[in-house]
C-alpha cells in the first residue's frame, strides 16, 4: 500500500457539491480517506480563470500504481463535468496527485511529486494543515517549511473546517 496525496478543487458550478461528489467517487475507487484538510476558498492562480476556487487535500492508502491513479482521477473529473480548455482556466473539477509516498515518478503523462506544489499557496495551505511534517522527496523540506517559504501571496482561507 502506498500513501497517495491529492488536491482537488474547482471554481465552476456548485463547488461544494462537486467536491463532495468527487470525494465519494475517489473513496469508491481508492478506499477510505486516511486524512483530509479543511475545505479552503482560494483565489484564482495563473491569471486565467474567474471566481474563487474551493480546494481540499485528501490522503489515501492504495495499491494502485501512479498511472492507474491518474486514469481514475481523469475519469472522475469527466464525471464532474470537466472539459479541458485553457490551461489554468475555469473548471468544475481538477484533481492532482501531489505525492505518492516518498517516491519520485516520471512519465510522459505524470510527474510526482507535483512539480509546482511548492509555488502554490492554494496547495500548500491545505497540505501543511494535513501533513505538516511530511518531507518533500525532492526538495527535502517539510510541507510546513514549503509554505513558510512560498512566494505566492494569493488569498487562501478556510471555507469549511
């Protein structure tokens, strides 16, 4: 079993319902959640979307391999109404794999740990709440340290504790 850490969120539609529906589908595939963050409301990142996002970090233990996990989350995004348009644009649901245990994984489709997590406050706030002392397997800093050193000053606040 491997610990897999995800972030999910979106800014279109009934944001809370879409998070809840995605969580249910993830549990049906990966089993019980072992840890989860509060749900955070965050400003748009990357300058190409409108409206605030809701985001949450979830942790599962699973026997799935990274690309199998990717296939499942892409399917869940589609079920939640995701259409792929402009990069960093508006979306109903986006699910990213942040960590796969302490492993490093690289393929044409997927890089783990997520290559930009240390640059994004909307990822680091819920990640540091959930796994503050987990050490990034490439940067060798805890999630708390990554948050403390993050240059991104975007708005991130707890929406539901």
